């Protein structure tokens, strides 16, 4: 990566390190910033996770949730499968995936931030799961062998990368033939040329899931170029108005352009 990209990545790393520390201090750093992780509510983590999903997880795992969706609710996970979460943060999606794939399966979490990895490993111990492993690394260079994973999930993380083609190429490499790419991400719909250069250069906009977002058709085309088939996007939320302190709060957008969170599916060919 060039110097500018490296600087951006370091600032994003610092941004998420701060949020990992905040979660350990019981500060509401998750999307929306107001959910309680320890008391039953209709839904937790900015309405993304139902209480019955998270009531047996460590509070810190829920507080550290900074995503824009709930990929484990939509991903098609089966007993015995190997799952990889790109940008696993405090580990909530890894822990939920581990329950879904069961003791004969495995859930990996990959993150580049030491503070998030430390928090995730603490949450792993508190949850008492044995089929989880957290790896340090970058999503542009996944530290796993070729064809070693059945399913890749991610929660509002791929948009943070300034080299998304490398991320998709790596995802394709580590998936087994027939493996599934099933991620949540923030995506623009409409004329992306209207997004200002000022926004694209704003670090907070990058770390807040906005400036790095691709246009929908561009995202799907990049998946096909990486070798995937059956690429499709399902809209899960449209950001008409931003909740206070939201990790996905959009700026004022020009008419005809909207920011959404979507569930993106694609498949690595079986042959």
C-alpha cells in the first residue's frame, strides 16, 4: 500500500483500539451507543442482535459490536463447517458462529487490532467455547491456507479496506470449492461520483463505514472479477437518518444517492 493508505489504515486501527478499550470500561461504544448488554430489551446492539442470541455471551462482546448488520442471522451455517469472520472485533459474530457450527466445526476471527484481539480472547474464555480461534492479520492477506474455509462472514468491515480487490481475492483463495461468501457491508446506491472528495479523505468517515463504501453494482462486479458466481445483494437497512453516535451514520447525501447496509452473497465455484 502507498504511504497515504498505510497512514489511513493506522488511523483506523487506532480508532478501533479506542473502542475496544471503551467496551472493557462498560462504555456504550456499539452502533447507536445506547444499548444495554446485560438487561433484556427487545433487541441489543443497535437493534441488530436479539436478546436470545446474546444473553449467554459476555457483555463486552456485545458492547464492542460496531457493525451494521447481523451476518450470523442471515448466513447459512451448518454443523461441522469452518467459518471465518473478517474483522472480528470483540468477537460477537465469531462466538455466535461457533454455536451454529457446533463442536465439530470451527470459527476463526481475523483482526488487525491488538486491543480488539485481546478483548475477543477474553470473551472467548468467558463464553467457555472451545471451537474458536482468533488470528492477527489483515483482511488483504489472510493467514490461512488455500481452500480451508467453508463460509466467510464479515460485519461492516470490507468497506474499511482501501484495497477491496485484494480482500475479495483472498476470500476466494481461502474458501473451499463451493464455499460461500456471506457478509454484511455498507454500500451506496446511485451515482457515487456525487460523493465529495472531502468525505473520501475524512478518516472518521472511513472508520465510520462511509467513505470506503462501494456502489452496489461495482461491489457485485468486483466479486465476479475475483471468480465468484451468483453474486447478489439484499438490502437490510436504509440510512435515512443517523442515530446519534452511530458507527454507520451517513453524511447529508445528494438527492438520488443513498447509503444502505446490505447482506452480500456469492459462491466460489465447486469445480
